[in-house]
C-alpha cells in the first residue's frame, strides 16, 4: 500500500493539477517513515518546495512525530538520541498510543490494540496466535 500512497501523491500534481501542500508532504514522510524507507523520507523533506513545518519534523504533543523520530534514531543506532526523545516524551506528558491492527471478516471489521484483552474472544485469539 505504500507504493499506492506514493503514486497518489505524485498523481495529485500530474493528473489533477493540485500542488501538494505541507500536510501532504507530512503524510508522505509519515508513510515512508513507518515503512522503514527513511532515506526516501529524508530525501523528500530535503526536496520540499517549502520549509519543513513542525508537522513534518517534530510537533509538540504529537506522539507520531516523536515515535517516528525515535525509530529513525534507533535505525541509525543512535541510542543516546533515542533515550533523549523518550525522555522528552515522558517529561512533556506525550503518551505513545498503542499499536493497532484491523482485520476484515465476513461480518465486518475488528480492531485490535497491543495488549488489549477486552475483546470478547481475546482468549481464543491469543491461543490461535500462540
């Protein structure tokens, strides 16, 4: 799906003559960062036609930005910087939201959060996963 997102981003300008704004670039940086394509995310930031905003870099109170930056540092094995970002999150009351997954079944979609045992069939789910 990452490649579909990239395709849509570039088609905005080519097919629909809609120039991407800062929020579109932020979305792309998030998409690439979450997919582990950090070099591409950095290249996109460096090629933006406007100054990167806090949304693209580190927005106060936005756990996504802190988590992405922490992951970038971890990928580069910059453990002191990882610790610094986590310290900032703790001291500014930024809480990382738990990971979430969705699955589509015949009867609709189900949402699962990391460590959540409130689903009525969680015991069967975790037994199946084990």
